[in-house]
C-alpha cells in the first residue's frame, strides 16, 4: 500500500508513519518555507514544496487503493489540495489531522475524515483518569479488607437480583476470596426463578443469614445496596459500599462508591476488576453481563457509556448459552395466574398502567409485572403493587425523561415506609398496618383504591 502525507507541521509524522507497515511505500510532502524537516525524521521519500504542484500531484497517480494523510495547523488552505485529490471517480481515503476544528470549505466529500487530535487526546486522557481513580478505589478497598484471617461479609438486599449476585462475585474475585471466606449473603432469600437459575448455572451460593450473624464477620462490604436499606442499628460498622442507586445518606463507611449515573453495580465491579488487571473468567463474565442486561433491560433503560463499554467487553468472554438459559425461566401455574390477572385487571391512571395483585406468596412477581406492564398501550408509567409479609410492596417503572420514578416512590412512603430508586425504576415498601391507619381503610380493595388515588395525585399532568 502507498501512503502520501501532506504536512505543514512535523510533530504528527510519527502518528502518520506508525500506520504504515515496513513493506508499504511512504511519501512525505512538506509545505512552507519555515518548516524544518530532516531526512532522518522521515521513513520514506521526502519532498519539500512551497506550494501545491499540480503537475507533480498528477504524476503521483493517487488512486482509491492509496491512503492520504494531511497534517496541518490550518486546514483551510488545504481545501484545494483535497478537492484536487478527490476529483477522480474513485478517490482515495483522506485523513485530515488537525488540532482545531472549524468550518472548513469543501469538506463534505465522503472520502474525507477530519481527526481533531485535541478532542481525541482529551477523551483518552479522561479515560485514563477514570481508570486510575478506579484502580485507586480498588486498592483502598483491598487494603481496608486485608488480612487472611478476616472473614468478610458481602451483603446484598433481602431478595438479591442478578446485579447484586454478580457484584458479589466480582468482589470475591477482586479480593481473591471464595464463598467460605467472603460469602454473598442476604437477610431474605432468592425468590425469582431466573435468579435461582443463575445461581445454579454458575455453581455459586447466596447464603441467608440473620442480623445476629453480622457480628461473626470481621469486615462488611455492601453491593447494590446501602446501610439505610436495613433496620437501624443492624450495620453500625460498614467497611465499603459499592452501589449504583442514589445515596440517601445517613451512614458512614470506609469506602463509599455510589454512582447513580451508571446503570448497574456489575458495571462498577467490571471496572474495578479491569483497572486492577484481574482476568475475568467465563463464569464471572456471564454473571456480570447478566447483571448489566437485567438492570438496564439490555441497555435500553438507564444505561451509561460505562455500561455499554462493559457490555461490549464482557460479551465475547461470557457463555451466551448460560445467559440465554438464565433469561428464560419457566413460569409455574401460580405465576402464570398473576400474569393473567394483571392483563384482566389493569387500570389506566393518567399516563400509568396500574395493577393490584392483593396478597402474594412471592414478592418477585411484582417487579416482573412492572416491567411487563410497560408493554400495555402507550403509557410511559407502570405501577404494580401487592401485599407481602405485612407490607405493601410497589414497583414503579418510567420510560420517559422528564420525571423521576425514584422521587415518586419516596413521596408515596413519607413516614410509613421506605422508597426510592432511579429515574426509570423504583420501589416502595409501606407497612400495611400503618397505611390502613393513615388512610382509614380496612380491606385490601380499599387499600388498593387509596393507593391508586395517592399515586394519581402525585403523577404529573397528562
């Protein structure tokens, strides 16, 4: 292949010539009386022109099989050169390297690309800063948990989802621990079929403990959850919190890494691992990828550049067959009945699909139906609620951009429960007894009516 480099500055020559292979032919044409180019700096033929020599240019017989570089401090004068080279029926590819992008004349040719080195370098430097900062956080985390005799508690929410489970596995890999020395734990249990399938396929474990068991651990790391989620006093000492949900405050930890602009905590653990140059196994890649796709609905909900990057790099490593198996859990007859009930009994409230399920044996059907309900009609909100273990549990979803599901969930609870989440997805847990007392209702039908009226008042006007 032949390379032609037209330059009025020499500091980009190394960038240009690095593109060529040893067997390629390189010709450098330097412009301007003030340019100083020594032959020792050029790998190939060097020509020095005071101005464009059209006869010599035609003699090069540059074709579509060649590559043309233009390196300049002022691209405007080179527009004539670009026009001349591009005049052929099959013109060559032209890469214009500069450090100042302005409105260049005659730059609409499809064979021309402008590369702003300042813009490219700025993006690269930002990425390196982010990498360094993540590496430092990972180092601080490992230093704070150091000690072979330390038993580390990796704590998740009461019904951990794939993002929490994957993040727990990421912490184990980061620390070089296993399920015995750093178990992934919950005060509840894993209820959703797909989450149980994930645990089985990855041959891992989520251990159920009680608040009294916390004292048996030397260190506590929370993933995908924060201390304020739990009853006051359960976690007086927390060594680290890694989460992508908003920070409600009111707690202290040795390391707090809360990033609500990221779609999944699994993405954060991916960045910890890669910044620490830890090789990610196929099983861990599958877990992290599943955590990302479930929390972001395959990057369609609340995904950031971080999530896209993690997804892109994890996909080639992960087991796609295992991922597919996790994503297709079977519905039992009870669960199928809830879906039928949801379709039959749904209500439209302003721009929201509202579904009330009554008493439930399993909590996980609520968020599943909240996601499912977004497929009904054109509504941008969905809210699905029911009663589980003496609490009203409500999942909220929002596909718009102007409002915030987390704020709506928080407003619903006031001082009779807890709620919050992201702009696109949120959860509220309200004491059933407290709700009945607040709204002077007795039956679950009356609870549903009061709840939907309250939601109606909080929803933005349509």
